[in-house]
């Protein structure tokens, strides 16, 4: 592991701090968006469809800029159901379903590739690729190789040393040999779902995953030459306690991943059917969850990880930490990213893309997905075209989420607004937050304090003009 004393002074000087105030968090935490986009996906409309998406791509061609591409593919299949999961997934052991899906996924990728090839030049190059799910490694090694070869025929990829090509992996579904094969197929970043190492917690969420199995995949990833190894954890799961979390964190730190994501479990059984199998009696209370979060922050930062924001930690020499120090950090539907200046092209059921000033989402069921492609249409079912106010507020929220600070003059240079007039109501709300020590508004800068970092979603919600129009918060997780 990179030791803090081995890092340059300017890196150490930047290390963000987190002031954990449990009482303040308990008082202010409320349901709210995670802002992987703005406007958020619940604002998408079915009045935006396939032809609107075509217009967005055509606008890109007219603009003639040199934006690279970020490519996302959704593989929805899983062998078994994890009770906590809220992803769009299909649990089946019938591998023929995956074979059928793969044939249609390749068809969609070919259609997308043909569209963007027409934009010409450098801007048609893919610099970022992400496979999510479901379980992407539900596909066999041969199927994955076939799909990657197909993508290279459809798109032009940046060289391995430039591009970031990542895949989410369930360690229970891959062997050491498969990890090496994934690297040979072109992936250079790997993310492992762990959630918790405690046996009782694993049993309560129906995800039995021995530590040795996970460690073997981490070691194989390093031996295979992956540039980055990431681990996902969840706090707030049934049967979890501060003691079990401490034991898990000790094992995670010993495994020495480059990045760690520590997600708050959102228990929304009214929305996600598998969560109904979790017993309410097994759930930790709010105070216990805050203790576990505090423990995660203290242990990981003590081990040398940088708190990037939201749920994410990274080593100080990781690309995410470097991008944050340099003001290049970005946030999209896959979380934090170093590729801000990209159009996101997404393939697969429920996948969300972002091209120009638009967001678009595919249909959510296999039948609807197949029907659209059989009509030779991309399966876009809804989306939104952003107006100037949307783009302005998206920029403000992005800067606060990623950098924890905002230059008012920079916004005024980029948009035709007088910031203090345009956002007078929002600044009044920030003044109330300033009294709690979450933010400061001084001269040209809005700065989120060390105390406010954990409540950054609350700060960003101030600038969300759609939030007041929503009729319920039941679909959102707690901000902390």
C-alpha cells in the first residue's frame, strides 16, 4: 500500500478531511437524489424517444467538436438473487437467455457504432468502457471475447494505456484463469462486489462469498496486469454491527485495493421485491449505521485512502484522487469518473446514455428490447433534452459533488447569468446551511466544509429546481 510519508508534499496538502458530526448528520439526513445526473432519471419523459436521440447525435455531428465516447453495456443476468440488490436484473440459470440477449446487444452496438462513425474524426473514439449488471461475467469467456471483438469492429478504441476499460465482477462467478482472459480481452480496470466478509451477514443477504475466494481474484487481477482493482462494500445490511464492520474493514485494508466504494444500503422493499426477504428485525438502527459509517471513514483514511466524496475512497496516487486534485473529476451514471468531456453511449436493457444536452434511457424488459431492435430501431423509450437552466444547474451540482467548491465568477463566464441574482433563493438556503457549518459563501467562492462533505447531497439539493415538484421522497435513499 502507498504510505502517506512516501507522497509529495503537495499531495499531502490536498488530502481532504471529513468532520464526522453524528448529531448533525442524524438531524439533517433526509431522502434525496444521488445526482449521477441532473436532471435526475425520474424527470425523464416518454415524450423523448428514438428520433429525439437521433437528433442529438446529428447535433453532435453539426457541432463538429472532438468529444470522445464513453461506452456502457448492461448485462442484466445473475445466477442467484442478492436480497439487497436494487439493480435491473434477471435471475436465471437458463444460459440460452443470455445467448439470445447477446445477439440483440451486438445488433444495438452495431447500430450505435454506425451512428457515431458518421460524426467522424477523433470524436468517434472510445476512451472509456464499462460493463455493468446484473453480473457481466454471467457471459461465458467465449461470449465475452466475441462481444469485445464485435465492439472493436463497431467502434474505434483508444490504446490500452489511454483508455479506461472496466468490468464489474462477482468473484463467485470467475476463476483465476478467467481474470487473465478478461485482461487479454481488453479490460484494464476491475471492480469486485464484496459487500461484507461476515458469514452471518452474507447468509442474511443470500450472498455466500468466502474471503479466500475474493482474495484470490484480487491477486489474479494484479498478476494479470489490471491497472486498478476496486472493491464494493455496503453498510446498513442485516446482521451488521460495528464489530462485524471493523472485521470486514481490516480484511479489505489488508487486501489493498486501489479504490473502495462504501455504499449505504437503501432498504426500499416497496420498490424492490428481493428486499422483502430481509427481516426487519435483522436491520441495524440509524445510530448503528452512523457508527459503521464513521468507522469506515476513520479506518480507511487512517490506512491512507482519500475520501473522494459520496461513498468513494481511493489511494492518493489513483487516477480519481489525481483528477480531483486537478479539478477534472466528473460524476455520471457509473459514479465518479476521470472522463468529463465524453458523450455516453449505452447499450442494453434499462441503460442510460448522455449525448450532448440530452439523456436517454432504453426499455427495461427483454421483450420490449427485442421488439424495438426487430423494427431496426434503437430501444430508447424515454429521456430529456436539457434547457439552459438544466445545464447551468447540472454544472453547479457537478462542481460541488466532485470538488466541494464552486467559483461564482467561473459560472458567470460560462453562462449568461448574474449568479447572486439568479440563485438568490438558493443562496438564502445556503445561508441557513452555513449556520450549521456545512458551507461558506465568501466573495467569489462557495465552499463545502469538512463537516459538510458527508452531507453534500443536501447541499446540491438546494440547486435542484425539480425537487419541490416531486410528490414523494419514497424512491430515494437517505443522503447519509
